[in-house]
């Protein structure tokens, strides 16, 4: 009998441990066992794979089976609209590109997590949700009409990366000062940025840092493929030059052809001679790869993208020859010092999902501090992703394993003079940026002037805003 009781006791103990591993703190979570959840994710986005890995990790605990379909961002955008119009219930979650989020929330394509939480408070585990463990910019920037759309997928926004071996080379420093009358250093203004881009643009056969070039070399690069890639690069200049995004939130009138916007557009066009010839068709990853391959002197890009492609020695030829800093400023434009785009892609519930509770709980657990930390340390340290939670980035083990984390935090997150912005997009926002970015692309290829292109885009946006009833 004692042996039997002892065996039962051992069995109970094993079951207790198993339950603790399967559903820490909530054995009832297994009610989602066997539910298949389908998600659309954009292929090529640095944050997509970590997000999927976190969802899979949560699925192991909850019993949900997360299936992903990969698309380009343009394909995802189009398919989501087509499937929503058809009432397709096949999806449960999707990554929402920042320009579309306002329109999709208003249409019902997505159900914002904030809306779901308000309607289902008994389902929520506040400890796992941990809304106080996001950066303030992430919470403010991931809402629409005061409703939280979903968790931030990464953090840090845009930074300036540059080649230290070129900037510090004695001959280059001497020649730069002789040509421009000031010292070669991290650019503090966009005039300095353009000077440096011009200075380092060289032809094959010329000398760069004491070495004869076998191929052309460029001062900078951008991801100028319209519409989304071009827009998100241009947005940094638009803010720095003092423009109101694509409309004035006070008057609700489009501002595409404002003097500030035109100045920003002209500046971006002025950089064309200093960029690789394929820039008009580059995605963000392709432009960053040019810098990582050693073909470009400096680049303005998402820090997350550069951790994966530039700082990673397995993917970069210049990983030990780069430094990063905040973006330059435009003198006289107050409140826009180091203006940088923070991004705003979110994970939300599919509006027609038949499994919203299971999908919500899977997202909630996947983005909990514990799961995110586990996935980050096991799969993505030190490159490839930057979780959006301060508790993870300030973690002693993370700081030890990622030597650039502390300087990144100090330069890009802990300073008060960095400007991150993106207006919570109106449903018509995507239409407006489509008009503006298309015009800018045409101007960059020489097909029009910035003034003419932006005037035409202004008329298109005004027509859309009038139809929506924002202006008369």
C-alpha cells in the first residue's frame, strides 16, 4: 500500500510540474487546446519572424496552433482588403502597416486590442499584458482615436549610421576641410549631411581612404521604392523641415504643397546624385544591404534593420567600422531636433475572426515580458530584433550579451530632444501619402519638379478630404 501511495504521490508531483510548464499560473488556458489560428505577416520585415516565434511559443503553452502565411507588404495590404470585403473568416491575426491602421480600424478590417479588452475585461491577464512595460512613445504611437491598436513590435525608430574608418581617415578629413571649410564629423545639420554625401561619392578608379576603388562608391542610400518604402524614408525629412505630415490636424486641410514640404522634397531630390543607381526600386532591406556591403558612406535607416544587416558580422562587411547617432536637424526649425520616424506597425485581431478570444490570449501571452525575453535571449541576441519592453532591454543579462544596447538606449531612447511622430492616421491617410510619394518618386526620376508634383498631389488629396467631409 505504501508503495502504491508513493507511486501516486510521484505521479501527482509529475502532473503538477507538467501543468506548471504547460500553463504557468493558469491551467484554464488549455481551453484553447487545438484551436488553429491563422496570421498574415509581411515577408522581409525584420520584426516578422520574431513576432511569429513569440506566437509559436505562446501556442505551446495555450495549445493553439499558429499558422502563418507570408506576403509582401503590398500583397498583404491588398489581400486583407479583398478578404475583408468577402467576409472571409479564415484569418485571426495580422500585422498592420502603419499607414493603413486608421483606415482598417474604422472599416473593421481589424479589431484593435484595446477595443477587445474593453469589451472582454474578464479575459484579460493584466500581468501578462503589462501595458506599463512599454515605452511611452510606443503606447502613444500605437493608438487610433484613443484606442490601443495592439502591441509595439520593435523599438528605437530611425538612426544615422556612418563609416568610422572613412570619417576618421586623415586624408579624408584633410580633403574635406579643404573643400567645405569645416571638419568632417557626424553631421549635425542636413546641409552637413548633404556635403558629406557629396564628398564621399566617388567613381571607380578614384581613391577612397587610401585605396583605389574598383567600383563606384556612394555617399548615402535610401529605400525609394514607392509607395511605402519611399514614404517612410521621406517622412524623416518632412518632419525635420517643419511640415505637418500630409495634413494639418487643426484645419484638416492637406498640406502636401506647403513650403516646408516642398523644401523637404527638394532636399531629398538633391541627394539623388549621391545614391546608388538602383535606389528608386530599393526596399528598406536592399538599401541597407548596400551599406552593409561597404558601398555607401552613411545611411538613415531603422535601427532594427541595421542591427540585423549592419552590426551583424555574419551579414555585414563593415560591422566593425560603423557608429550610429541621432538624425541631423534643420537650423531654425524648433521642436523638430533630430526628428525621426518611430514606425507604427502593430499586431491586431482580424475583424472577421471566429477565434478572437484564443487569438487575443495568444497575442497577450506571446508579448508578455517573460515570453518576449525568452525568445529574444534564445534566438535573437545580439542581432535581429529589439523587443519593445524596457524591462527586457534594461535586463542585466541582455546588457551583458548585447554591448551596443546601453549606448543605443542612451542615444536613441533616453534623450528628451529626439522627436518621434506620426499622426494617428485618418482612413484617408494612405490615399494622401500615396499621392505625395508617387509625386516625389516622379520628381526623383526627373519626370516632374517637386513643386508641380506636390501641387498635383495636393489637388488629389483635397478631393479625397472633401469627399470625406473634412473640408469644404
